[in-house]
C-alpha cells in the first residue's frame, strides 16, 4: 500500500530516500518534525497528513499517516509501527464542499435577509453580511457569543431566549415579528426560526431567517389608509346618493335596475328590494312600455350625458298605478359588469299644477283687463255724451247770447248786468266740467281678480 501511495509498482524497492523524494518539500518538513517528536521518550505517537507526487505515475495524492514508535528498556526507539491511508478522494470532497460552502456563503451574504445560526447553548455560530450590517457588530464578534454576552437589550433577550429554547426542545419551526433599531433607523422584521436536525434526530442547531418588512409595513399602513379613505368616500357617496333630492336609478345593459336611492323609493312607492333586479319598464305606463324598450336599447348602444325626451311630456307609473309627469336626465358609468345607464328623475307633478294654476290666473287677468277696458270705454262714451248734451249745449247758448248782445248797443248799466249774468253761467259750466273730469281718470281695483 505504501508503495502505491508513492506512485510505485508492487515489486519496486523502497529505501530511506523514497519518502523524501515523493512527499512535497513543504510537507516533508512537518513530517520530519513530527517523526522527531514521536521518537522522544514519553511520546511515541505520530500523525500527519501530507501530499505526495507519484515517483513513476506522477499522480498527486493526499496521504494520512498514523503510527507509534516502540522503545527498548533504555528508552531508545527500536521500531516504528504505522499505517498510511490515501485521503485524496476525501480531500477532493472536502475541497468541493469548501467551495460549495463558499458559494453558499457568498449567496447568503448577498441576500437582503438576515441569516443566523445558533447552537444548543444559544451561541451564534453563523451570521451573514446583512445581519452584520444592520447590527453594526463585526462577524467575528458574533461567533461563539450569546445575546447576553453581546450586551443586547433585555427585551430582545426576553424575546429570543424562550423562542430558541422552544425550537430546540420541540423541534418545531416558529415565527416572530419585532422592531429593531438598526444603523438605518428603526426597522420592522419578520423572522422564521427553523430547527436543523442531527443524524440521530435531535436538534443540533437553529437557523433564523429574518426578512426586513419595514417597507411592507409602510405599504400595508398606506393601503389601510387608502382603504379607509376609500371607505369614507364610499360612505360619503352612499350618503349623497341616498339623500339626493332626485330619484336615481342605475340600469344595466339588459334593462335591469341595479341601483335605487331612497328618493326613488318615495317617488315610485316601492321598497328597494322590490325594484332591484327588475326591468325598468315596470316604472313606465303600460301603454308606453314597448316603445320605451326600444328607446332604452338605442341609448345603451351609444350612451352619453343628455336630458331625456326633449319636447316630450314624460310620464312614469307608481306602484299603485298612478301616472305622473317626470323630468329625466341621463348619464352613464363604466363598471366591472359593463356600462350602466344612470337616470336622474324628478316628479314634476307640483310644478305642472303650479304652471296650470299660473296659466289660469293669467287668463283670468286677461279677462279682467278686457272687462276693465270695456268699462272704461263705456265710461268715456258716457262722459262724451254728457259733455255734448250738457256742457256743449250750454256753451253754445251762452255764445248765442253774447253774439246777440254784441249786435245790439246797450246801456253801460245794462251791459254790466249782462256780463255778470254771463260770468255766473261760465262758473256754472266750469263747475259741471269739474264734476265730470274725475271720471275721466282710469280707476283699477286693488283686489285680486
């Protein structure tokens, strides 16, 4: 076996120079040193691992040698007994494992998660770069230390100690969340605690994987805030919808009622559940329903915001069959279930009654005005007759008397007497005119007609 370890065939001869020739020079120095130590009285044990290069086959090997030096009664070495073992494959596997571990370590160091490993004494056995970064503690200061030995806050010790012991005792995974003051400020973390089992089934270590959930918590808080705002908006919209002064109906493409507000219940006399899911035409007078279906379908093909039935007297039907006038404005909204037509309806019964009463009042006023004009014309004709029959005739008679007197010479005394008579007659005529004049002024009654 030793010959093969030196790369020699079984029939080859070996001597004291074979080993130094085959063993790597740097390893031969430690082999010589350990052999010298084993030959000292009181020792006798030899153990070494070294590399060899085959003297004939040129193959590099890792060799493990174990042996014992035998001494005579005087304490002098007389014989060496030992074995050698080819460790090349084990070394290759160990190197492969080391490289894999290095690769894993590189990956673990690059992950944003904090990764820790604890032994049964709750000492740190591994920490990755993320854990080092957020803690501000060097990796070498972690290894072999407990939380207490690292002087961590007591609340952190009280959190982790019972959790780790429970995982070691029960072999069950756990989860914990907490806030941690890192070098970047206060952060929120979620940790998974996972047992790692030995071949005998016992828990030999616990792996802790910590995820920084600070951003997630911020987004969750933002989402809750947005949801609260949306709920508040929905509540406000629902309140406005139900307290609107107009009846509001939402109708889907099939003509089924999907939205009903409180005013619609009052206007049509139905409960909300009696309208939801039913055809809109149940609110249209029987004689107009078929025509309304075509109009509704036409609107849904090209929906837009507009008043409905411009220039047409629109009518609706209550639950009790009473038909009443309405005014409608149409709009639409896109929903997850498709386009929804929205109708804003106003019962204009009172307005129509007021308009009728106003028209009647205006007609009465026109009739009263015509009657008043007729009365004034009659009064004017009466005044004209009075002026003609009385005042005009009296003035004509007086004119005739004045003309007669002017044509006949008169004595001054007689003329003065005549003038006084004419003065009295003129005053009498003036009095008559004053009595007739007020009747020429239009008089309107202050009472309503």
